[in-house]
C-alpha cells in the first residue's frame, strides 16, 4: 500500500471505525486532545508509544512512525 492509497479510517483513541479520520465524536473531548494516539489510523493496530517531557512518538509495525509537534 502506498501513501496515496492509504486512507485514515480508524480512531486513534479507541481503534474503532471512524470514516472522518483521526477521531470520532464519541472519543473527541478535551482530555483526548492532549493524549498521544494509541491505534494506527490506517490499520487499527495498537501503536508502540513513547512519551517524554518534550512530546511523544508512536510507531505502527506496518505504517511507521508518527511524532508530536
């Protein structure tokens, strides 16, 4: 799958279907805005998340790294 074929379809907070992309109304609240993603938006796999005082990095085994900033 290339980057142009990839379509965000899963919520980053709960991993459920989210046609709009990164999150859906049930998970969209002020608390989750500050949290790092927990699920890949492309395949809903659980992410490996590293949190530091300067931000966070998240890695999907299939789709690579994402970082705050």
